[in-house]
């Protein structure tokens, strides 16, 4: 059987250990917070270099409220733009492929081991 003062010593030690652990966690969080604030300050300095315009963004009108003709025209313009981008990309890829595949045999320097 533990006397009453033994219980007080055990609980007092547990409370002191808890307070020490909380103090260590608080110090770690404080250091991390200071580090984050330093990084935010550095980021703010970099953002000043970007000089972002404060122009409001334009929103497309809701398709439910627009006239079907307008929606169809907008979608046709979007499809046409995508088709042009796709054909330009295809043309660039084909030109690159032709440049890679096409070899002028008369001006090419072949390895000397092939001429035995």
C-alpha cells in the first residue's frame, strides 16, 4: 500500500513530465512558425517583382441563360481553335520526323568499317 504522499509524488512527477513535454513541443512549433514567417516574407519579396495587374477577370455568361446560337458559335470557335492547334502540332511533328528520317546518302559520312 502506497501512502498518500507517494501518490502526490507520482502525480506531481507525471504532471511535471507532461509540462516538460508540452514545453518541448511548444518550442518546436515556435521555431517552425518563425521559419514559416521568414519564408513568407521572402515569398512576398519575390511576389513584388511580378507586378500583377489588378484587372478583373471576365466570366463567361451562363450557358443556360444564353441564346443557343451564341453557345453554338462559341463552341464552334473553340473547336476551330483546337483543330488549328492540332493541325499545327501535327505539321511540326511531321516536319521533325522528315528531318530525322531523311538522309542524303551522297553527303553522309559512313563509318570506314563498312568499306572493306
